[in-house]
C-alpha cells in the first residue's frame, strides 16, 4: 500500500517537476521550418528560400556577450565563402528591433539579419544556449550544431563549413 | 502506520506545490536576466563603491580578500 502510494507520488512528482530539457537538434536532423522578418525591409524570409545553399544559421542577441566576438568571424566567412554557396543568416532573438540595431551599429554584420521577437525559430531549433549556430547543407539537413562562441572555435567552424560546402559527409 | 501515511501524503503535496513553481527560462529569453542589475550583487557600480569604503574603513587594501601584504605600500 505504502509502496504503491510512493510510486504514484514519484510519478506525479516527475510530471510536475521542472520541465524536462528539450534536447537540441542534432546533426542529421532535418532543419525545421523557420521564417522571420528581415531587420531592414518589410518582407519575411524563410529557411526554405535558401535551399540549394549551405546556410549558417546563427541565433544571437544584443545582450549576448560571445555574440560580439562571433560577428567579425561570420563577416569574414561570408566574404570568403559567399561565392561558393554559403549564406549566413543571423537570427536576432531580441525583443525589439531597436536593441538589435543598436548592437549592429557597434558590431556591423555583412550578412542577412532577421528578427524573431516571438522566438518561433529558436523554439523550433530547441536552442541549448546563446549563441547557437546550425550549419545546414544544400538539402536542408542540419550537419553541425555549435553552442557558444570563442575565438578558438574559428578554425574548426571554418573547416566544417568548407567540408559541407564541398558536399563531404 | 496510519500517521506515517498521512505525513508522507502531506509531504508529497507540499513538494508538489513547491516544485511546480520551478521553471526553466529558455536560453533565447534570458535577455532580462543578462542585464547588469540582475547580477547577484546589484548594481555593480554601487558594489564597487561600497567595497572601496569598506576597504578604507578596515584600514588596508583588499580587506575583503587576498591582496597586498602588510607593508602598507598598496
């Protein structure tokens, strides 16, 4: 009797306890649909628009410190590999366009910037941290997930992007 | 036996009530939490000023931790 009750209590506890962690997408998963409005311009772009290109999808925010370091890297990458079929898309998860613009005034971006104030895209990708980048191949499959950004990550990220651009597994 | 059951039931109910108050803030919604006023010792400027006064009152540099030695040259 007590045992039964204890078991029921445990189950109930597990159900109402802190929400279980939803694991992020992993390499090999199809990229979920995601669309957001361009920061400068009225129209909406969706991930599917870039099918056929390798997309480096980066989630950032004005309040995220490592994001500041990642912008020069992404500018460099877009400049070097853009003509090989790389498209970097930075998704701002800021609550207002104003915050995003203020950040970009200090850390300019030479790639596409969209704004997702509602957080639909980060929910769909089930982000585990900020910033998070997803490298999506030409067929729309996530091929690499990277959480956080340090200067020392540059070489490895560039290598991965090159590999996916060249169609390697 | 009966008393233990009641106790256990009460404890479980209490736990449920308390635990359901916990929630995880998704990483992309931590903008407000990232503001300087949300730090453990808010706000940073005031904290710094207090530390300065405290150090002076205690009569030595780094009164709150390790630092210069006792030579008074710091």
